[in-house]
C-alpha cells in the first residue's frame, strides 16, 4: 500500500484570495513546489483535496475550476513539481455532501484509486475541516499558519502546527526518520 500526503489548496499551496474565480489569482505560496518535491522524495504520493464551493455557489463553472487547477499545475511544473492527483468538492455547503471536507469522501476515493494506507498518511492544510478530516480518518494532521491557519489554530487541535508547507515537509522528514537527498 502507498502512503500519501493529502494537501489543501487555498492557503496551503496557493495564496488564499477568497474565492479564486480567475486563473490570474493563482499564485503559489513560496516553498510549495519544493515541499511537494520533497514529499515525493520521501516516497509519498501527493494528493490535493479541496473544497471548491465557488462552483456550487455559481461563481465559476467546473470548466473554469479545471482551468484554475491547470494553471496551478503549470506553475508547479515550472518549478519542477507535480501533484499525483486533484480531488475537488464543487458542492455548496448546504448540500451536505459526503465529499466536502471534513467529510471523508474525497480521501476515501483517493485511497481506493491509489491503494493508500490512510494510517501511514498525513493531511496538511490551513482549515479546521482539514484537521477534523485527519482525526476522522486516523491520519496525522498538520496545520499550516499560512492562509487561515493563524485563526484556525485557536479553534482546533491539530497534531502539529508549522508556519508553512515547507516546514510541514521538514517535520514529516523528522517524523519518518529520513533525509531527503536533493541537489543543493
């Protein structure tokens, strides 16, 4: 079975600008691409799991969301990085679907698709829903203080708190007892 790093999008790997409705709003958080590369070097697959109610609210279409994700992937690619998969919940919160974090639908689909061992995986994000999802599914949760993390830390109890995704990677490296070999 594989191990995964599940990461949130807004406020974790791209700057949180509220509802991202245009590709011009997509800006990587410094160090995000490097962290993703280092996760891969540790033997993890990296899966983006994101609530995108902008679709359900009618602010963007699913096609526009796909273009936003394509732009994000191009920015990662320019830094030599990639995501193994993207799972997005497009529903409005009032729909109470099973895929909107903290519900486990996105994670469970990824686990099935990639044969992931959830107990040996991590979730990294800046929202209470990310932490709650980790707890529900038995994963270690890492709260980043980018995005909404500084407010979130007051209302939840993640397993770990770090400043950003690059520090999350360094933490996982220490937990796993492995060193990432990279060209420095």
